[in-house]
């Protein structure tokens, strides 16, 4: 029972990440009709916002280690600590959550530039061309990041107070051994908040209504004489922001490296398609569903029964869902079927 | 095409001329001696050429790109030293050595590079290019066992010697060993043999281990070796769970550990997988746990400094084994760290070390054989005993082409004195303790002549 | 008159064969004239040409064709292990087994269209990859890849009394070794045949109907065509091409690794096809050549070699050029790849072939481009 | 109008019996009964949303009626795949041109000819298009009938809308259907083009063919139809000769009032 509960938590947590990435992807899909293979790169850029913010905060005074003569080795002490003592240490400790402040303008700007500079010229082009151009862009972004940060993962720890685990078991009056990392709980809450915010934005603002109308029928909205171009730019920037925030918050769980976007790319496409093209609730549902199933499939009880099931569960479920439901969980007819 | 690094072009050309001339003079007697082998025709025989080409096949993209970059630094340094430039590094400490600093057999060493992408196909394609197009006489490098085994197999077919880079799986010099392949790096069997006693001393004999194992050949090899040695000293193995390579999020594998009753987690992961699983295991509070009245422990059997960087704080205090560390105080290590540090401003990684040593060993074997003819070079390497290369007295065992030498057991440094000071050496496990019979791992070397 | 001559199959095939077979000569100036790369050009050319029969003609974007490449390779290596070192049975079996898998996967995946189809094929291929990497290790030898062993039974060979005493046997075509240039010529000959078949398909009523399905599938149904079997046939044919390429890869280099089936490998053939020009006859082949060239040659360049290449320039210019180009070669070759993808899509939406047409137009050859090259006029 | 009138009683070709179709709560068709007789040109008229297109879609397999039967030359059509219905001899010409925009005009006409010859599926990858002389000639002469032959090698997507409509007709005609279903063949056409189309539909092979025409334009209907059925709110309210329909009070009441709005 405990094992199942904790795997459920794992699944929700994974699902939160999948859903968040898929959300931005399907937003761009549904409204702009763009197959964005650079979406994983946006997620990665988000994580690297956290990395760079941490690097900035920890700009250090270097004290040479005199015992080493063959090369320069330093013991580093961040200036923030030198100037402000414990306050400085505390600020550095909160680098990841604080970096959200940096990520918001940066990701919006990246989204804006990407849409204006590239994506908008590809709305009318074939999906194959969209794939090629965005894939090329993703590779370039990746290589640029590698040039500056190297190929190794970079540790970006969560703040000290939340680096431990919460006694979930005790809270629910269950096994006291049942613990769960605070940061993962925060990630879950954070992604639920972002998902709700995106839904609320689309549901309750005029802007959102236009976007939703656009997702339902792009051509009609274009005919209404609404300046759809401007709105598309904003939608894309929001998609980039959501991906970026997903990346920032994921950094303490998965130390960022330049390739992490590609690792998530295929998965996020599977999530979007299983959810149904152009359906936001579908993407969220599929994200959580696949996350939870993946967690359960890796339980020894399951994987000893079906060897290898944990390796393929996501794809297996995707195949089954797509064969049973032609347009995924909540897709509409005629969207991306040609 | 393949020149050494960039000096202003005029100077460089001038230099090559003189070096080349010197080479001809130096090699003149050799050509005489070589008569016996001259009849044998072999691939990429440099014959009258003034240069000899080595092929450096390292990961330049993919997860091990940083490690590959460090390997390449080491290779370039080795080439410099062989050609008599720089301070000579380990050439001065290697014993016995026939290296003179005039290239190999009087021929200036040049090189070509390739990207393995840490994929068997790409690595083989790149090795083939260096052999077929660039005329490489020897291939070396790599940062994973799958690639090493794939390239080693190819080199056997092509009749080109392969000096493996970082490869830790038993199979490289076991099941899949080849006559043309040589490994200086240690393997999982040796890791197990070295770690076992240290684990016993640190954590006692009454422990229950839980393995998380990367689901591919190296992972299984590692798991098998650690199990073998820990179970022999009385540890129990609670479970050994396979994790998909590149899983990213390991939470679903870590949570079952929490209530399994195990008190030790063994992470048979390397690279990104290791960084991720360790980071996440610590987040789940495993290291703060008490099980069966004992502090919960995490062990990472294969360590490298570059990986330790990625894991950050989480690596502190964790035990593992490594092939070499720059902080070693022996003469050879010091000489190497000195010249590497002077050249690149940073210490070499263990991958860099093994690659540097392999290049020197190959060059020395050619000098010993007095020819580049691979079967003779192989015979010179087989059973070669040497010292002064950072791992104590070492032997290239003839039966499986595995180097036997001291193994380091290390611990993540609790209080690093600098950004490079991430691992502290717990023990230099003597060679005798990690040696095993060649029959243990099976395999067949194959013929000298191909 | 000239135009008709150029359009005739015989002339096209003669030119094509001449160009392919002389590749060792004309690739010399770009440093690609060594057996392995030439073999890769031919083999991935076959893969891309076959993929184009599905994607170029029907518009169905499969993201899982690498699975058939991998299956072909595994089949071929098993044929070497169990039957004989002769490549003929290996290649035939590779094509057949890949075809069977293509039939199964195609039958299921073609129940959907558009991106749903793409994801289905991707999912099947990823499952094949993951399983081959882990639980299917007894069949695939996992990460290391399936290799030959001296103790392999090789039933047919031993029937003819071929005994391998020392080391591993080599793959051969009735005695001709498959390594080096002979391997290239075998691959080139197969490429020529494969290209001819593709040409015939493009210019047959069958190919025309596939194009019509791409153009307007609904209309095809009301015009009296059962489109599913057409699509399935195209899928199986392209799967068999992939199996052929995989079998050939293993024939020239008897090792089959799981990574051949990863999504990146599937993506590669998609990129080759789009880059060269979807639906053109020769474009996918060009795309394959360009990508393999970048992967093998650009990744091997370094600063000193660049200096060498730009030696003819004055020193100050040389320094500038070397410093500008350096980030794009060696470990930066991915950057070149990414930039090339973007440049081609932005400036030549029809792929390299569109560039060729534009140049032709500049010189006054040919008339306005027809979208479908294979179209009989 | 044509002599077909005289043998109305000869043979029922298409029989629609008691067909119902609902979408959600909406009755698109309620208990529709209709008989198309061999040789006649039968027009179905009715205001927008009367269910004309739904009725057509039920015949060609795009929609499956909730109940009732559609029998064509004695064969039940319900549940049959669209391509099989085509081969049974019932061919539809679309309202918005459903052509193959990327292919040339010639190819557009050759494709349906292939369907006629090759059946629903034929694998002949080694036959060359260049050797398909018979079909090409037939396609060329069909194009000529519709005055499209001079730009036979242009992309169908690039020609004018009126030309596309004629191309549609050519694509239908080349299959020599037993029954041709035309969905508003002149919608959106200028008067001159409309007259030309009427001319085409009334003469030659087209003229002899059994046809069902859905049409808005009364001028077209009365120029072409032998019999007319009037559909309103999913019901057939009248069937008869043009004269009968013109004078039917029910039609006047239910239909013509609304037509003014439509025009």
C-alpha cells in the first residue's frame, strides 16, 4: 500500500514535468500550427537560466591554493558571502527559486525573438519543413550552451530548507518511513499552479478566448479581422515561458546539461499526441497518465512479471491509446491528420 | 594534413624540415635492422615516410564530450612529448623506456582525430576513416565499453592496434578481448576486489545492499563484480534493479529502496545517470537514514572527478574506486600533472591519464620491437612490465591484454581545498589484491596475423 | 528532343551508374575517397531513397524507419553466425525480415494518419530500441552490439567444409571480400539497382496513385481506390529498403548495435530526405551524402588542418578565416549541421534539389520546375 | 426533356427507402424515400440545410444512415466502403472541387481512369506511365470535351475555379459511371459559365448518363432535370416533373418563400 502510494507520488511528479513541457508544446501546436522541435531546447534554456543565475550569484573571490604549483587551483568564496555574510549565503542558497525572476523576462524575450525572427515565417510551410528548421535551431542552441557551459551536468541544488524530505507518511497517518523530497512536492504544486494559471488565462480573458477560438478554427479567427499575428507572438512567448519555468524548477532534480532538451523532446511529443493534438486538457491528462504508469511499471512486482516493461511502457501505452482512440485522449477531428 | 598544433605557419614549416631531417638520420640504422620484417607488408606501413600517424578517437559530442575533450588534451600532450617538445612528462619517469623524444622509431608523430559520439557505429566509422584515409597506424581513445569493444573488434579485422581509452567493463579484456586490443584502464572485477575490503573496514560485514544498475553490459558487469566481493564478506543483496539508460528521473527506482530494509545503496551508474541517480537519492534523504541501527550508505563503484563535479555536494563522503587521481604523489603522476597543468592550466582527469599512458606505451613497444609491424609490437606489449606511470609497478598481462596495477579507492572530499580537489584517496589497493586468473573472464584473443 | 533524352530512364540510369561507380575518383578533392565513407554514402543513399518512396510519394512521415534498418542488421549478422559468411543469404533475409516487421508495424500504424501516424511509428521503433538494448540482449548483445564469434555454427559454410582456424571469418560475396573498395562496389551496384526500382516506381501508375493519395486522400477513396493497401505497400517497400541498407551495413561491417534503431537514427533519414528534396528522385541521396560527409569529415577537422587548408591566403586573412570557421568543425560539427538545416529550409524550401533547379534555371536549362520529378510527361 | 422521360417506368437504378439521419438531436433526414430511374436526370432541390448534401453523403458511403436502405442496381450500399461504391458505378462530383492540386490536369483525369481499369488496388510498380497510351489518349480526349486540353500539363491547383469545376466533371465522366451524383455543379459560376456547363451536361455522353443533381439555381434545374424532388427540413415534400413541381402549392409555400432569402 505504501509502495503504491509513493509510486503514485513519483508518477504525479513525473507527470507534472511531462504535462508542463507538453502544455507549451501543444499551445504552439494548437494555436500556431507549428511543430516545434526546439521546444525541448526551450526547456533546457530555462534550466540554464537557473545555472547562469547561480553562477552570477556565486561570482567568487579566488584564493589561490599555494600547495598546488603545477596549475592554478583556487578556493572560491562568493563575493556575496564576503560582503553580506550569512545574508549572502542565504541568497545563494535560494539561487534556483530566485532565478525564476530572471527566467521570466529571458524566456519571454527568447520566445518573442524566436517567433518574430523564425517561427512566423513557417506558419504556412509544411510540417516537414517546420521540423527541419526547428530541429536545426535546437541543435544550434544546444551547441551554443555547450560552448559556454560544457557537456557535463552542473549541480543546481535546491535551497537548504527544502533539500530534505517531508514526512508524508506521518502527515497522512501512515508508515513513518514514507517520506518525499520537499522540492518534488514543491515542483508538483508549482506545475499545478502554472497549469491552472494557463487555463485561467485562456478561459477568463478576452485574449484567451481569441486564442481558444484560434485553436478551434484558425482560419475563421483570421477572418474576424483580429490582429492574429500579434497574438500569435504572445502565445508563443507564453509557450516558451512555460517550458522555461518547467526547466528552472526541474534543475535541482536533474542537474542541467546541454542535451537535456533532446532527452525530453520525443517524450513531450508523445505526451502531446497521446493527449490529442491541440487539446490542452488532453496534454495535461496524458502527462500525468504516462508519468504514473511509468512509475508503476518500474515496480519490481510489475517488471518481474513483464521483463522490460519499464523501458517501453510509455510507448506501449501511446500505441494502445492511439489505436483505440483515433485522435488520442481528447483530440479533435481533422487537426494534424494530414 | 595532420600537423601538430598551431604555431605561426612560417616557423612551423621551418621546424618540420629540421625535425624531418633529424628523423631520417636517426632512423637510418633502424631501417637496416628492420630488414627481417621488411618482407611483411602491413596496413599503413609508414615505410619511407618521415611521419607516423596515430588516430585519436574520442567522444566530442554526446554525454561524455567533456571527458573526450580531456582525453584529446592528453593525446596532444603525449604527441608533443614523443616528438621531444615540452618537458617530456612521464617519458622521464617511465621505466624501462626506450623513448628518445625523437618521435617513434625516428618518425615524427602526427595525429588525426575523430568523434565517437559514444555510439558504436559512429566510433567504427571514425576509426575506419582514420585507418583508411589518414593512414593511422594505431587507434586509441573512447569513453565507454560498448564503443571500446566495437572499435577493438574492428581493429582486429583491420590489423590495426587499438589502445583502449576509458573502458571499465570486464568484457573488454574478457569475453570480447582481441589480440589487437589493449587496456590500461582497470575493470569492474578489479573495482570489486579493491572496494570489497575497504567497504568491510568502513561499514562492517553485516550489511544489506540494494543495487541500482544501468541496464546494459557495463552495468551488469559492475553489479556482478560488486555482488561477488560484498557477498563473499557476508553482505546480503536485497535486490538488484535494472534502470533504463538515460532514465533522467530515477525516483521510481529510489523510493522502493527506502523501505526495503537495505542499509546500503550501490549505484552501478556512470556519467549522467550517476549524477542524476546520486543527486536524487540524496534528495530522498537516503543519507540521513538509519536502517538496522546503522547509517545508510551510498556507494558509487566507479568514480571520476568530472562526474563528481556534476554531482556537486552530493558526492561528499561517498566511496568508490578510480583508476588514477592527480593528487597522487609518486614521481610519474607528479611529472604528468606538472606538464599537463603547465599546458592547459588544469589537472588531468583519469581518462586523460590512461590515454596519455597508452600512447607512450604503444610508442615504447614500437621502439622495443624495432618496427611498426603490428604482430611484433603486440608481442612487445604482451607481458611488458613497467613502472613510473602513476600506478606503481604495472604489467600488461599477455593472456588478456589487461594492465595489472594498483587501484585507488577514493572518497568524495568533505572539505575541498580547491575546485579540483574533489576526491580524496582512501587507499591505494596493491596490485596483488586485485589480480585474478585470466581464465576467469574467458574470451579468446585471436591471431597475431590477420 | 534534348529534354526527352534527359528524361529517358536508360539515359538517367547510365548517368547515375557512371556517377556512382566513379565516386572514388570525384570524391578525392573533398577528401571523401576512402572505402568506409563511400560505403556509407551508398548504404544511407539506399535507406533515404527507400524512405522517399513512403514519405516523398505518400506524404506519410514515419519517425520509426531506423527500426527496420536495425532489424535488417541483426538479421544479417545472425545469418552470418548461423548460416554462412556469404552476404547473399544475409541480405535477402534482411530484406524479408524487415519487410515482415514493416508489414506488422505498417498495418497498425496506417490505421492513423498525420502526426498520429508519425508518433505510432516512433513508438514502435523506440520500443524496438529499448528492448534490443536491454531485455533482448540474448538476441542483440545489447549495448555492445551483435558480433561474430569463432565458435558460431555457420551451418552452410561447414557443410562445404569451410573451417575457420584462427580469428574471425570475413563476410564475402562468393569469395570476394566485402571490406574496402570491393565492399563499396557491391554497395554501389545494389544502390544502382535500388535507385532503378525507385525510378520505376516513381514513373509507374502505382507511383502516380501514391502521389495522388498524398495530394488528396479523400478524393482517392471516392475515386474508387482503397488507399490503405497502397499506403501499406509503400510502407513495406520502404521498410524493405531500410532492411536492405541495414543488411548491407552488417555485410560490410558485421556488427549490429541497438543505437541504429534509436529515434535519432530515424530522424536522420527524415532530415536527409527533406534536406535533399522530398519527392525528388535524387534529392534524398544527396541529403544522405551531405549529412554523412559532415558527420565524418567535418568532425575530424581541427585548427591545424584548417590552417593547412587556408594556407594559400595571406597570413592575416588566414588567421581570421581559421578563427571564424573553427567553431564549425571538429567538436562543433553539430553546429554546422544545425545551421545547414536552417539555411536550407529558409532559402531552399525544396531542399538541395531546388537549389539545383534554380542553378539550372539561371543557365537556361529546362523549363519551370515541375513538383514531381518522376512524373511522366 | 430528353427521351428518357418516355420510359420512366423502365428500371429503378437507385432506391432510397425510409432513410433517417440525425446529428445530435437534429433530424437531418427523416424517412426519405426516393427512386432514381435509369436514364433520367433527377434534381434534388431545397433550401440551405434541407439535408441535400447529407442525403448524397448517405448514398456514397461518407455517412451511414441511422436506418433505412439505399439500394443501387439491386445491391445494398449501406456500410459499403466509398471505393466499393465507386466501383459499383455510383460516382460523385464534388461541390467544392476535390481535385489533386499538385498533379497536372492530365494526371487528374488519368487517376479515375486507372481506378476504372485497375480496381480498388493494383500493384504494378514496374509498369511505366509512359506506356499508358490508351488511358492517356482517353484522358486527353476527355479533357478536350471540357476544353481543358490546352493546359493539360499545368498543375490542377493553378487553374481557375471554373476550370476546376469542369475538371471535376471530366474526372467523373471518364469513369463511365452508371449513376453520376453532382453536387451543385454550377455553384458560384458566372452566368456564362453556368450556361456552358448546362450545355455540357445536356450533350454527348454526359447527356445520356443517369444523373442526380443537387442544385440551388432554378435556371439550371429547369434546364436539366427530367424529374425534381424537393427536400425541406429533411423531408421529401414533392417529387415530379418540372411542370408538376412548378405548380405544386406545397413547394411554393415551403420552398420558394425561403429561396428569396437565399439568393
